[in-house]
């Protein structure tokens, strides 16, 4: 697979534009603030003791981070294909001897690397906490895995939507809309029938992260995210291939 | 090298190509001429695997553009009309990216990059950001990305459009050099450009090929008549009458009045008769003054008109 050149180009693109830095700054500022308040909260509630760090801090912290993901990941993925179409460079890419799946892999992995980088930066929070408290690395790892899978799902969805339009803003807003829908599918608990609720619960990105954040890795959850990611990557590939048979001008 | 058979392309309800067929042999430089919207770019895009044909068959070096797309892409260097480039990239970074994508080996990449930038006159701007380059340099970067992997076939879509005269002549020189060892298919709507660079011309109009011949044959076929523009000081009616009597002049048209007694006339003349000598002697004998005389080149539109009327 010759995806490396595209991967490298996308990373360069992220790092040469201000967007990556803006996103990282926003992310670190917000997550730092959330972490700080979550720890303060924990201190107050843990007066009597007995609450673990996982239940008292990480669960809240990770849940807060999901909202920042919702905000920043559409911004991360919006340009991936929309920009190529707008600039016309898609005409170069699609006439170079490189397969569509290689282009997609390169772009996907580039945005994934940025997500990983962001997550690694947040490791400073548990590390600083570990200096005064005992931190259980395994439940923390489960939480990070949950975040990573959630973020990757967002990216897959965002890439797909970016491949449908040449307007980056449309791509970002549409991604946000779709993600919110997937997230809050289960909010209508009072109205939906139990059988429907059952299905919705399985599809809701929101509920799927809960186990991870409590420190539990359930294979079913992992498979759900994997399928979600593969599904959208597959759609993206079809959207790219369709440029050929649709004969877009 | 390139074979196009009965190619059609339909966009919705618009027929961009209606049964285009032609062949290009190895080592030929072929010009693809046509007015805007005639189907040039569509043909090139199908040839380079960017668009699929609606029907018909296109093969490059024996490889089908649909079934064997990767093999075709490896053999073709494509210069798209609008020269799309990444504005945020540095010239060298961009060319390195293209070299990697096109599979230029690590060991020869450095040499290849150096050579290509040298031959395209980019050595001085290697570390400049593409978005800050002038149109002429962007065009060269576009050409460099075509040449980086030394493809045997070059497909160039209007390579000199939007450049100033000096840049145009530089790019043409570059292409002329390249044509020595490669097959070139170049689209343009400028006749002199094509006649300068190519030894064969294909003319397309409204999605159909209306002429295909060498430059000399086409010129001979088309330019049996030409036009003269002359400015004469003298009595209008008299001048006009005398001009019309000159053998070889088919029609005289008054174009504008410059000053009292000075008029510009437009003459349709036969190419094989020396009309100029006759005109000047008429003017001299009547003691008028000949202030200007020049031959008007046939514009592309007129050539098309000629071709279309010939067809019918």
C-alpha cells in the first residue's frame, strides 16, 4: 500500500496551517479546565473517602472530553476531501498512479495521528495527579481506549461527509449534525417503544462509551466502534469511486 | 500510443463528446484545437482516467483507461487546465510528494528532483511557498509535476493560458524541447501555438472532430483567402470603385472614417494573387496616399467557420 506520501502530505498540511494549533490550544484549554473542576469536585465529594479515582474523576473527565471532540473533530476532518475538490487538486490525485483506498488510508491515518497526539498531550493530567494520588493505570487505559475509538468514529464520519462536498464549512456543520444525531439517539426514552429503544441504545455513540469510562472494556463495544468506523470508511471509498462512474464534471 | 475509438461523453442532458475517434503514434506531437466548450478538456480528462467515458474505447499503450487505469496513469504526465496546486506547500515539498506518489525510487528521487527543477527553471524558488508564486512560476511547477517521473506521454491542457508573452515563449521552448523524445498531446485554442509545437493537428468542434491533418495541409486547405486592412487618403467613392476593380479583390468594406478623406477599408483577397503591388500602384497613379496596409491573420473562429461551412 502506497499511502505514505498522502499521509505525510496531510500531516504537513495540518501542521503548516494554523488550524491544528488552534484546535490543540482549544482542546488543551478546555480539557485542562474540565480536569481542574472535576478534581475539585472529587475532593469535595470524597471527604468521607471510599470513592475511587475512576468513578470520581475519570468518568466525569472523559465524559466532558467527548463534548470537546464534538466541537473539534469536524474541524479536523472538514478539509480532507472538500479542500482537494475546491482547489482542483483532486484532479491530480485521481490521475496519479495511486489507488483511491491508498488516498483514503493516508488521509484517515493523518487525522488519526493528530487525534493521538491530542490524547497523548492530555496524559499530563493523570501523570500530574499520580504524583499525589495512586492512579490505576488499567482503568485509565480503558477510558483512553474509549476516547480513542469515539474520536476515530467521529473522524471516519467526518471524512465521509467531507468527500461529499467541496465546501469545508458545509462539511463541518453536516458532520456535527450527524454526530449529534448519533449521540442523542436515546434521548426520547419516554416516547420510544422498548423494542425501538433497544436498537437505538445499541447505535448510540453516547451510551457506548460509558463502559470504557468506568474502566471496563467490553468486546461488544469495541466491535461496535470498529463497525461504525469501517462502515463510514467504506462509504467514503464508494463516494470516491463514484466520482468515476457518476462522471462529475 | 493513444487510441480513441468512438468516444462519447454525456453530462446529464449535455453531449460533451459525440463519437470522437483518433490515433496518436509514438513520438508524435499532436495539437488538439478547438474553441472553449468544444470538448477538449473532457477528452483529455477521459484519457487521463479522471472521467469515465459514457461509451467508446480509449487505450493508452494498449492499456484500457477503465480496466487498466493504473498502467495508463503510470505512462501519462497530465497538466490540468487550471494548474491545481496546494498553495500551502513549498515547491520542493510538493514535487517530492508527487515523486513519491508516482513511485520514483528513493535513490534517484533527489537527482530527479534536481534535474526537473533545473529544466523547468524552478531552482531559485525551491523553498518558496506555492501560493506566493507568480502565475508563470505556478505554471512551471505544474509542468514539473508532470515531468518528475519522466512519463513517455505528456497530456497538456492549455499550458500557456494566462501567461505574459515572455513566459509563454519560455514555456513553449520547454515543451518544444520535451517533444523530441516524448509523445505529446496538447490542447489549445491558439492556432499559432499549436502550429509551432505540433506536427499534426486535430480540430474539435461541438464534441466532434471536424478536421485532422498536418499543419501545412490544414493551412493550405483553409487559407485560400485572406484579408487586407488598408488606410487610404482619397475620395471615398472613387477609392472604393478603383479598389473593387483590382483583380483578386473579392469585396471591399468600409471600416471606419479616420479623418476627412481618410478611410480604413477591409478587403477580401485571394491568396495566390499579388494584390498589394496592384493596390499601391493604383494609389500612386491617383495621387492618393497609402497610410497603412496589413494582412489580417485568420482567427480561430474564422477557421472554424470555414471548416463548418466546408463540412456542410
